[in-house]
């Protein structure tokens, strides 16, 4: 049986936790802006190195953050689509 090694640590009292830092913008915002300002009602979205489900999640977060109604994101056959509804 091996002995447990000691862990060095330090506990410091604080009055409160810091507030979480949020990014001001997102690299996915330009995708939504281009789509909303464009004339197409349905587009396929491809982001290099990103899975369709990941893109959908990020775009949905941006849609909620901006309160965009009438824009829907969906994934069909591992392809991400933006649609004006």
C-alpha cells in the first residue's frame, strides 16, 4: 500500500465571488447579420472545422441573445440550415 502524497494548498478569505466575464460579441454574429440582411429565406451554413450541431448551438445562443424572432436553425443530415419563418 502506498502512502498518500501531501497536497500543498492555500485558503484565502474573500468577501464575494467575482462576476463572470462574458464576451461582448461572437464570431457567429456576422453569420446571422448576413442572413437577416440577405434576401434568401433558406441557407446552408458551413463553418470550417465545426460540426453542424455545434454551429446550431452557437447560432441559437446568438438568436436568443439578440431576440431574433423569425429565424430558425436546424440540422438535417449533419448540415446546418438557417431559415426565415
